[in-house]
């Protein structure tokens, strides 16, 4: 067992400043090799999550506005869509060979209908790149450690407005940019990534990314205009759009709330590699069900994910338990998302 390598009575761990990663290279390789994506887990999780998300959407949409059923089903749907949407992160780490057809299924079931296709997350690997993490080349890193309380709250609320902007991105700017190279360059650089770093510039898609972008952009454009036409013809009520905004806005705000506390954001703008990157990342300790709900698919073990980025989400809990006695790993621990958020606010 891995735990036997780090028992309390064993030899002390090397300082993180003397070691590139928290774990020895041979152990990192062993864990990565032993834990491969289990296809049936991914597919069952995705299909059950999506079925529940869209069923709750239907229930909450039909419930009288403001009723007990409306409120409870809407809150539940926000949290289930949070999980469904977070599969986008897994797709950034998984190849088509590992999970054949999974990316297509996720995009059809979730990504296209919410106008956040997986192409928006392809730049995520810059967040793991040793030369990019913590710099302007990292789309998912910002100087949050220096933000005020107002800025933190503003960031969360700001993400609630994203569902209003996505139809403009895919219904208008996307098609127009194909006719105007400068507009296209700007749309790709600034409006094609799920990020929190305003300084990040997304590079133009190249190689195998191009056909992925093409079909997903076309699908989102068609979906946007089909929804608008259906509304204009009276086939789709305006209330459905408003309710969709409530659910998507809520999910994105919860996601940003978690994103703000998932790192310590102690970087100075210089690249952070190995153990310094992991120690800048948070593990949400404890076994509270609420933590797993707002930090789904293993994101509560985010420090471990940065240590072992190729390990699938379903393997992280067992590895986490095996490393509990490792002092350097325990230094990444923080209380649940809500308590960590409150501590950050109180520290301002």
C-alpha cells in the first residue's frame, strides 16, 4: 500500500524546497499507472447526473414561481448542473482514446445546451504547465490573495451574468468573426476560454483543435438561433429562457465561489513548479457531504490533482486516504468551502 511508505514512524519527508514534487518520482509514476479512467464509472456518472439535471429543470420550470417546490428543485438543479458542467474539467485531462465518445456525449447533453462547449476548457492544461502556472499565461490564476472583500463578492456575482453573454458570443460574435480576421483574433483570445485571468490570451486553435472548435462553434450557433426562432414563433416560452438563466447563473456563481478558495493564490507572477504549485493549492478536509456537492468530481482534492493531474477523479479519494499521514500533504488542508471562504473574508 502507498500509505506504508509514509507511516508516522517512517523516515521524515524531504523539504518541499528540496524536492520537485511532494511525492517521489517513482511513486508518482506508480500511482499514475495504477489508476486509469474506468469507463463505466464515467458513463454512469454522466448519464445519471444529466438525467437528474434535466429532470429537475423540467420540474422546477413547471412549478409555480416562488413555491416550495420551485425553490427546492431549483437549488437542487443548480447543484446538479454544477456537477454536470464540471465534467468539462475531466475532458481537458482525458483523451478520446481513454474515453471514446465521451466528449461528444457530454457536449450534446450539457456543453451545447448551456453554451459552454468543451473547447472553452482546452486551455486548462496551461494551468498545469510548469512554465505557466501562476503567471499571465495561466487562464485560471489571478492575484486573489490581494483582492478586497468587495472584489471577491463582485467576482462571484459577475459570473452570474455570463449566461447573458454566451448567446452573444456564439450567436453573433462567432459567426461575424469568421468574416473579419481581427475580430476573430479577439474573439479567440478573449471570449473562448473559461478563465478568471483577464490578462490571459488564448492562442488560435491549431492541429487537432481546429475541427473540435469548428463543430462545437457551429453547434452552439445553431442552438442559439434555433432557440431564438422557436421563441419568436411561440414554440418556446420566454419563461423557459428566464428559468434557464436562473439555473445556469446559480451554477456558475457556485463554481466561481469554489474557484476562489481552491488555491491560495500566493504567487508573485513567476512560474510555480512542483511542490510550490501543490502547496499553493487546497485540499478540503473532512467528510461533509456539502463539500462534495459544491466541490464535485474530486475537486475537493485539488492539491492532489495538481500533484497527479492524469489520475481520474474517481481514484482521488482512495489516494487521499493513503496519504493522510504525509505532513507536507496535510499542509494543503483547509476546512470546507464555506469556512475557507469566511476565513478569506475575515482576513481582509
